[in-house]
C-alpha cells in the first residue's frame, strides 16, 4: 500500500452524457468501437477507460484515469485525431466534464474549452 496522504500525479476524467441515439446503438458503439479503438492505442500512461450507464440507458458517464497530466493530454490528442471525435457527438450530448487531480496548464486549457470543472488532489492514498 502507498503512503497515506502522499502526493499523486494521477488524473481522472468523468464525462457525463445524455444518450440521444438508440440506447442499443450507443452501447454497441461504446463497447465494440470506442472501447476497442482506445484499447488498441496502447497509450502508455492510460490506466482505465470505462463507460457506465444509468438503469434506463439514457445517461452515460465515461470515466478515464491516467498516470499523470501528460498521459491525459496524450489521450485528448489521440481523441481529437480519431474518427471517434465526430462519432461520439452523433450518439450523445455532453452534459458535464469533471477533471480530478493535479492538472498541468495545457490540460486545464484544453478541457476548459469543454466547460470542464477541476479539483486538485488533496489527500488520500493509492494501494
């Protein structure tokens, strides 16, 4: 186990969405297209990429985590250059973006354009 209240560079995104397409179409895209595409990128500093759905499948949240702010920026750069950037907006409306962790200024600038809210890492632990 890591030390209690040690500094962490880890970054987390929570992107909250309303599903505007057919829920089955969105689930197929998220599982078979988006998740596979991101997984196959083998981004060195990506820790996790997970979609979560409400019980009625009308709300979705993408939760991503990264080793550090540079890893998060790599993910955003890859996203912007991918076909997923346009595809996702055909399927969902983005309702909110939360970024947790000690984000560097380039990440703050990039996510601010999406209306993101930020919280810096304060305390806790990682196992």
